[in-house]
C-alpha cells in the first residue's frame, strides 16, 4: 500500500499543478479575447465600418456583463468597481454606431483605455509564465 501511494502521490501532485495552470491560462485567454473584441470594435469604427464595429462592441458588452455578473468572476473587487461604469455607456455607443456617427470611434477608444487601465496588461503575461 505504501509503494502504491508513493507512486500515486507525485502523479497526483503534477496533475493538480497542471490543472491549476490550465485554468489560469483559460482565464487569461478569456480576458484577452474580451479585450481583442473591444479593440476590433475601435479599429472598425475608426475605419468607418460601423456595422462591424457595432457587432464587435455588442459582443464585448455582452461578454463583459456576463463576466461581471457570473458567480465566479475573473475580476477583482477593484476591477469590478472600475469596469461597472463602462456598462453604463453601452446603449449610447451602440446607438452612435448604428447611426454611423464618427463620435463612436472616439468613445470606443475611451472605453478601451478604461478597460485596459482597469484590467492591466498583466493578465496575458501572467498566463505565459
């Protein structure tokens, strides 16, 4: 029995460590995808592709709302406080994009900067380590 446990314990510890690393990488990937969706919306809006920008912005806001309201949010309490105001602007920005208003690009860029400041770029670097 002791020999069995001696062989099983290192494998179990390795599997547990790898599962933790996998979960951290998945979390970082989700955050990066959310950020990339918002960045795509900014780029498309600046290029005058308002419908594509609207679709990306809508996807960003839907994902952010889901992430913030989820039972196991990936954001800290400080990040939550900084990200909540972004959601208030959702309807205004979507409307500007639907109207092909040039002001939407600047508003989206401001949202992007706020999102980056709230989440930081560290989430990608942490997962790679």
